[in-house]
C-alpha cells in the first residue's frame, strides 16, 4: 500500500501541478491532503478546483477555516508587527477573490481523518493513522521537530494514534518515538509532511510524503513503516511573478525564491 500525503499548497498552482505530475508516476493507491489550500499566492480557486477534480480526501487547515468562514483572521501565529501586516494583506486579498463555491467547500472540510490498517490474520499488526493539519488538539498548533518526546507520546495516547501525519510548520521531518506496552517496546511515528507551495526549510522545491505499508508493517519494527520525502522542482518564477503582479505584498514572492 503506497499512500501520498501533501499539505500547505497556499494557492500556489504551479507547485501543485508539478506535485500532481510527480504523483502520477508513483503507482499510488491513495492520496490525501492535509489542508491550507489557500492564502499567500494568487490561485486559491484554481487550487481548490484541481483538488476537487481529483476527488482527493482533504482536511481543513487553519487558513481554509478562516477563509471558509469569511474571517479576517487566518489563525496564524505571526511573531512581528511586520509579519502581522503582511499576513493581514494576504487573507484580505484571498477573501476578496475566492468564489462562493470555493468558500463553501473550505467551510465544510473535516478537521481530522482517521485510517485503520489491519491484517485480519494478525490483529497485533493493527495500525491507527491520524491525519491532522496542526495537531489533534488545535488546527493551528505547531508541532516542531524539537518537541519533547514525552509531550509527543502523551499527545499520541490522547489521540489513540500510532502514526500521525501533519503539516502547518512547512518543515518536514519524521520522528520515531519508542514506548513500552505489555513489556514490549513499540514505536509511534510523527511525520510532518512539509509544504507544497510555501516551503520554509531552505529548499524551495515542493515537498510531499509517500507512506508505504506492507502486511509485515508493525509497531514493533520501526523500519517496517516506510516514509519517503519527495522533493519536486517547479516554476518558482511563475508563482513569484504572479504575486508581484497582484495586490499581494512582494515579500511573498521573495519567500518562494529563498524558502
């Protein structure tokens, strides 16, 4: 079973199209989107239409929630007054150009998706996979890679999840978290899938993830659950120049170029 997961497109249609072209070569069994389809770039309606055309199961990101509710607040944790001003211009612009059809779609997106994989002949191989945007607790909570292991494991226990995929920080990573159950060491997996349309890890290429599971995949063997980060080059200049030709702040174009 090969499953692709992607997130944080942020209205960057050239990036999304490049990722779809790469996915089409990957012999995938399923594809899921973890939200933040809109904001910061010029193609919110087109990005939503492309995802809907492919009938990709999608959850809401904090930006989708804000725009879906026609709110002037995206739920973003901006640190400086400058960032707040730029962010306000982004959501105001996005709210001004989305169609009512797009807004209604965003408003109705679910907040979580849960997948269960189980070999009926081996009940101990049951895997509970949780898809969220920020965290199981809050749609806009940041789960950074340096979060204490104890905090991560407590969150997994509360959410009753073995494998958790999320986005929101735009910084991909995979942490394997050991814990003891019934005198046996097991492993939980926390995977940030990065960003398609607005990377923040120093690599301007789009990022998505492929999860590979087999009948031998089990929580007792961390290597049996395979997670691959795929980086995809796209026409950054096309996206950046479209921003510069729009009412959006030119700073967003610079962010795409430098990641």
